[in-house]
C-alpha cells in the first residue's frame, strides 16, 4: 500500500487501538 504519511499514521493508530482493545477482551 502506498499511502500518504498522515493517512498511514491514522491507520496504524486505528489498527493498534483495535489490537489493544481486542487483547483486553472489550
């Protein structure tokens, strides 16, 4: 995926948050 910097950062934060919430079982 060739994405602009800001969009790429937002996706990383979104995916990271999803993994954390999933790990907590929320």
